[in-house]
């Protein structure tokens, strides 16, 4: 499972349409659909907004392991 698969799973687990999510993020639903269809790469700003919208960690969406250390 990759980033887009996790994004789609998260959105559908919350029973939210692409159109509703795009409206919450302040973008056009066609633009969001292109990210989910992998026609365009998802910008970091939308990844951050997505995480805040659903209350999920970017680490989870990116498939990173738990316990990574923060740089100091």
C-alpha cells in the first residue's frame, strides 16, 4: 500500500466523497481526482491539510515506521 492508497482508504473510511474533501481543502474536485488517479503528484501543502482534516499522521500516510527520531 502506498501514499495514494492510504489517502483513498482514509477518505473512504470517513465516508467522504472526493468532491466533499476537495471543498474542505479549498480546491477543485477535478484537481483532487487527478491526485488520487496519480496523474499529478500530491503537493505537500495538501498532504498537510489532509492530515489535519482527518486527524491522521503523515508518517502513517507515507508508510514510515513508528519510532523515528526527530532531528535535533
